[in-house]
């Protein structure tokens, strides 16, 4: 079988290149699915091998948050060691209980970390992020989401606490960012006004029973950024590169097929090259703009 | 004038429909970067349109065969699995 038949239409029969055959398409799909499946297996068998490399710094997150507030003429928030401790406790709990949510599977809520650390707030809020590569993309993602933006640019807050921790979540090496805001000022100016927490854009007003159930946090927590575990394979980049390589190969071959048939002046009952190219082009653009990071 | 005759008249411009929707999808995908689930849904809409368009296009063109439709289905599947892998 001649090598060029894999790339260009057959000289006599004008049959499509082998790499554009139905079997080849089925093979591309199978290979991509096999890659995704192997990632799942590795995450189960060898947790922590796969993940996203990240360079997020706590101080950068605070600085960028304040830049966003200043743009709107709001006062800056000041780093609070107690809120830092609460954020760190939250991140550690997320790794320990293996969850990606504001509320833990065992029923721990965001305010139990804030109050447990010793920060007696009247109004507080929590933003979460994972798998971002840098601090700017974390803050940008929060600003692009109305519910998270509500926390970042909320004029009620005076203090901020941030924790950036690396660990294994669902078998994948993950960098978690926990951002907590708060104020101890009595905003309602009422002696008995209950504390309120903004979680995911929803305000939770705490009842007396909820406040009474809060236990102080263990004192073993440090405030340093946890050292990063070495990611051996960035699964996101592998998946993205492989997907782009497959789509690029098909796009180039479709273009070659289209040009060769035009030059030969041959009509072949086949699907519409340009329609395929447009759809695959959008898929490639989607891949290029996709970000592994997610916020909550 | 029947729908069929109108469609036949516009047949040579049919590809522009796919192109237009693809451009709209492209803009939406770029604008919705922080919402990957929504990005995927938008992309899914494009795929549904692409397959429906292919069916109508080849029906009018009298070139609708199983092999032709399989080419569209496999291209759509390839685009979908790759987008799914990156977004979700």
C-alpha cells in the first residue's frame, strides 16, 4: 500500500485518503476515548501522578482582588491571619474529605471554619477555585462569574484570608484556592443581628443553634503555603495537545482532498468538506480557549 | 411556492447557514470561557444543527447515502469527544 494513499485521494479511483476513511475516524475517536479512560485508571491506581502545574501565590490573589475593588472605588481588604487560618482549614478539609463543594460530605459548612478559627463576623463570604495555572486567571474567573464577583467587589468586607494548597482531590494532583472575606463590624447596627455568609451567591443567615454548634479549629494549622507535590503528567495539556493534533490532521487532509479533487475536476458523492472543516475548526477553537480551572 | 422549491432555490447558499452558526458558536465559546458546561451545550447545539443540515442538504442534493451520513456522524463524534475532554 503506497504511503501517499494515506494522505491524498487515490490517483485513479479518487477514493479518499486512508486517514480520512470511516475506519480512520473511528480509530481517532477510540484513541481519544482510550486516553481519557487511561487518565481515570491512573487517577484511581496512582493518585497524584496526574494533575495541573500551577504557580498561584496567596499574596498575588489578595493584591489582584484589591486591584478589582479599587477599579470600582471600593476600599481595599486587609489580610487577616485568622481568616487565613480559616481558609487553610477549609482547604485541608476539602482534601481530607475529598470534596469540591462549599459544604463538606460530613456536613461542615463554610462558617464553621471562619467562626471555628475565632473570627466573629457579622458578614462573610467564601470563593473557591481549583486547577488554575496562575493567580490572575483565578481572579479573572471569579470576576467573570456574577455570584463570585459579588464577594470580590462587596463593599461590606474589611478583611480577607486566602489559602493556596496543593493536594490530591479525586485522585488528581490539584491546587485549591480558598478565599474568605469578612467584617466584624455590626452592619445592621442592631444588638442582636445574626451573622450572614455569602456562599455561591446565596446569603445564609445563621441561627442561634448553628452558632452554638461551632467547635474551635485544631491549632495544628500553619499559615504557610503548602509545598507543591510534583505533577508528573499534566493530563489537561496531554489531552488538549492530542485533541488538537487529531483535529489539525483531519483539517489538513480535508483541505488537501478538497484541492486535489478540484484540480482533477472530479465529482465524488461525499460529504461537504467545508462543513466538516467549519465544525472541526470550532472544536479546535474551543480546545484552545478551554481552561482546566473551575470555580465554586 | 412550496418549502421544497424554496429550499432547492437556496440550496447553493446552504453552506452559509453552517458558517453563520459556526461563527455565532465561536463567539459564544470565547465569551463563555468561565462557564465550560454552557460552552459545551452551545457546541452541542452546533453539532445538532450540523447533522440536521447535512441530512437536508444531501436529501435535496439527491446524494444522501449511509456512507455520507456516517462521515458526518463520525466527524461530529470526533468534535464532541475532543470538546468534552477539554471542557468537562
